């Protein structure tokens, strides 16, 4: 399985996800990984790591999203919807204030709602990463791509409705 791991550009590290990914990588040596570790620590130079960097520029990130079967990420709207648009299924873990990963728990709430809406898989805990990847690996590639297309279509429909609603409200204000 081809896995893109990204923790985004937030100024607080997401070491909990990075540590879980390193443990998962050791347990699943046949997977190929691209890792964006931000301000966190990454020290696992295995042959299965295609690339690892603190940050990737936008064209590189797009290429990595297109390459990957799944993206493992913080629960960022940009990453989730970018992954779906690229046909890559998102496995997300919300940053938590209790671990000093963010200023509040909005990512945890967002992950839960994305999962409920069928737009991503909420890992809920970092320890669930290996199991989630094993389950994804059992899926046929065509099924995963179909799920991504369906989720991306629903997302686009929601975005269009949102734009319509916003302009209606703004039109009423003007």
C-alpha cells in the first residue's frame, strides 16, 4: 500500500501521529511511505520511505496525493478534500489540546463529522492506525477509488449549496 503521511503546517508538533506511523511502518514493511513531519521528529530511514521532509511545496504535495492509496493526516479540511479530489482516501486523527497539539479540539469534532458523513475514516486514537491500514489494504483498489469519487461528489455538492446559501444571505444583507 502507498501511504502519504502529513501533519500539516501547524506550529505545534503532532508527535503522537508520527510515533504511531513509525510503529506501523515497522509492522508493515511492505508499504511505501511519503512522510511530511512538520515541526515533529522523524528518524526512520527505511527503504520503504520514498521521501521524508518537514514540508512539501504545493506541487509536490499534489503529486504525493495522486501517488498514494491513502493519506494519513491531521484532520485538516484542505488535506481531506484535497485527498478526495485526488482520489486518495483520508484516514484522519484530530489534534488534541490535551496533548498540546492544538489550541482546542476542533479537529477531533471535525474528524467525527467527516467519518459520520462518509468523507474520511476517523482513526479516533493513534493506536488504531495499523489496523485501519490493514483494513484499507484488504479493499480492492477500484472500491477505494469509487468511495473517493462518491465522497468527492458529495463534498462538491455541499460546497455548491454552501456558496448558494452564502450569496443568498449576502444578497439579503446588501
